[in-house]
């Protein structure tokens, strides 16, 4: 691993270092297990060379009792070792879960939703599972290969030599399997993730797919990638299977050769008959961890890829800096020469926008499509960073606020309403500890209380992420209740009336007036004029720039005046 890669994985390495004591104890228990694994070999030698030769039943009984006790202790030590590694893996996931989850959410934000899968969470879970599997046990057992070699040299130098040759051949087979399969497995994994993401996109848009007969095209697109995955995995599995079979055959051949060597040495009176068999068994024990490493190489390769992906996302999205807590905001908003470049883009979509709102004021942002209104809304909320300029809330840069502290004082109704799996009450209270009084208050403030009561289970009605039985207008109004929950000080509404009929829009205007009366600063983006009845000021945008800002009546008059001027007067 290069120096740069080590720097990339600093957070992961620190998480592993935090579990250093667990691994030390696991190593100690591994030492005990491996020492005790010599018990059957030594027992067999003693029985063959001493008990059989002397015919002593008492010696056989004592040796048998000792063997049983030692092997029971070995089983206990191995069980404790597994418990230690389970505890270590759980601690690693617990320590990293919040950080990985935060990085995953922020990656989705910074990519503009283009990368919105939970792969890092799955990678963290897979790494935890790897740490409790046979692959890691093999790593703890493999360092004992030299000890077994030393014992084999004590039997006879030729046993030691065949042990060294066998170990080198097994390691060579492991590296051959790595070279033959690692790249293909990585490519297959990446292709599978892409295919899964594309198929999930089709599921999210199932109505569009069905309505326009796109199912076959979507399936063909998925099947092309799936066939590619199958091809890569099949190729890797075929090579891995061939090498695994060759490794198994090689190990059996080496063990048999060790037995033949022992027979030759015994016939020449260089070792005892017990050592003849013990040498073969000792070689099998020495090669077992290496054989297990070869068998778990695929899991190790995948774990290494998962480790690298986690390291990259944690490096690419650094942890949030701890910031000093600020007082509860009053809602004074200042936008100062703000320019915004959407994540993943090179184009400045919003440029040089400046306006101020006092606490409790409301502004309507209007303009043609693609004029930068929604982009500006995301910058005001601090969701997207500004390319230039500042957005300030009560004089403090919006980016300087701790999001967990600021969030309860912010209300946001996006253009595309997404509710979450859970009850309507859960969605309104933002999945915080339910407070019935505050939930009902928010629903009444948003004018949706009566509508909720008419649902089958009222506030306890369970809905899915797409809203389930709810219409677009109902989802929008529940989203508004979620936005006003807890009496926020700043609320941003992006096309809040897009799914509402005339009656629903009138109720929305009344709801915004109630919200504004409680001192909430409101930013509302709209193409329809009815909702502008409740705003104090209007910001007109065109081509990403603010072309007009001021009191509602003056701005509306300036927009209407040019159209009202007769052509003769204009000429």
C-alpha cells in the first residue's frame, strides 16, 4: 500500500487501532489453540511408540485423559477467540456507522442525487462479517507455520525441507488465484452495482415505465449488464475453481509424499514409526491455514475492495468540523452576492443574487423555468455550497451552523415530495420522538388535520416512500406539515402549489399566513400568482440573476406596466 493510500485510509486504520487490544487477545488465544493443535500428533506418537511397544494400559489411559482435556481446552480457546473477534467487528461498525452514514448522505447531496445508493453502508456491514469469518482466523493461524516447521526439523531435516517447499508452493497458488480473479471480481462487482442502481431507477418510476411501455427496454438494458456480470463472475469462478482444485490436489500429494518420506526414513532407522505418521499429520496441520487462505481468497479480495471504497468516500467527504453552538435563530436572512455551481456541473447557474429579509418577512421568487430558482433555494438552505458570496442567517454563515442544531429551526418543502416509510405522524415529526400535541399543531397549521383524520388509521396510517394511497396534493400538504413542525424560523417552499387545485391553493395561502403570523421567515418559489398574496417582497430571476427585488406591489406593478403601455406610446 502506497503512502498516499495509507493517508486515504487514516480513519479506517484508526478504527482498527481502536480495537488493537481485541486483536492482541485474539492473537494470544490463537497461540494457545495452535499449540494445543499439536496434541493429537503428539498423542499418536506416544501411543504408537510407547504404549504399543510397552503394552501399558495405564499409560494409554493417562495419555487419553490428557489428550481429551487439552483438546477440550483448545475448543474453549477457539470459542473465546471467535467471541473476541465478534466484539471487535461490532465495535468497528459501531465506531464507523455514524461517520459512514453521514458521508453517504452528503455524497448524495453533493452529487445532486446522481449517486444515491447505500453501498458504503453495505460495505461496512460486509467488512464486519469478514472479520468474523474463517478468512481472519487463517490470518491468525498462518504465522504459526514457522513453528510447525521447527517441530518438523526436530523430527528430521528432510521433514522441514518438504514443509518449506510445500508452504512456498501453496503461497504461490494463492498469489496465482489473486492474479487470476481479483480484477475480474472487482469489475463484476462494479458492473453489478451499476445494474442494480439502474434497475432500482426503473422501479422508482414504475408508473412511467408501465404507461409508456418501457418495461422491455429497461429489462434489456438491465440484462445486458447482468449478462456481463455473469460472464465476469463465471470466468473468475472457473479460474478460481481450477486453482482451488489444483491446490487441494497439491496438498494431498505433498502430505502423501511426506508420509512416503517418513516411511523411507523409518526403514533406514533414522526416525521412529510414530514420527513417520506424525510428520505427515504435522505437514497437514502446517498447511491448513494456508489452504484456508486460498479458500477464502475471494472473500479477502472483496473485503479489500470494500475497504478501499470506504476509505475513498471517507477521504473524499471529510468529517464535519465541530462548530460552536449558536443561539436559536430569529430568522433574519441575508443573501450576499451569491453564485452557485450545482454539484457535478461546471456552469454557474446562479450569479450575483443579493437580497435581505427581516425576521417574519416573506418573499416570493418568480421567473421562467431554468432561471435558477430551485438552485438558489438549495443554497439558501445550505444544502449546496455557494461558489461565491454568502448566505447568512442572523448574521452567521449558513454553512457555519451545526446542521443537527439548525435543522429543527428550518422548514423545507421541495418540488418533488418524498415521504418516508412509516406513519403519517412519523413523517410529520421528522422521525423524532413523537409529540402528539406538536404533530397535531403542525397539521392544523398546514391545514391538513381534517384530511388526515379521514384516512383509515388517521395519524397512524402507514405509508411508503412514494406516499402509497395519498394523492400528489395530499403528499404535498403532509410535506408542508412536516416543514412547519416545531415552528421553524426559516421556511423554504419550492412550488408548494404545483399539485393543488384552486381550493387547495386557497388553503395553502391561508396556511402560509398563519405560519407567517408566528414570526417565520418564508421563501416561496412559484409560477402561480395566488400564493403571492401572502408575501411581502418579490424577487424576479432570469438567466440565474436577480433582475428585480422589492416590495410586492412595486415589483408586480413594474412587471405589469410594460405590458400595459400602448404600442403608440412605446414608439
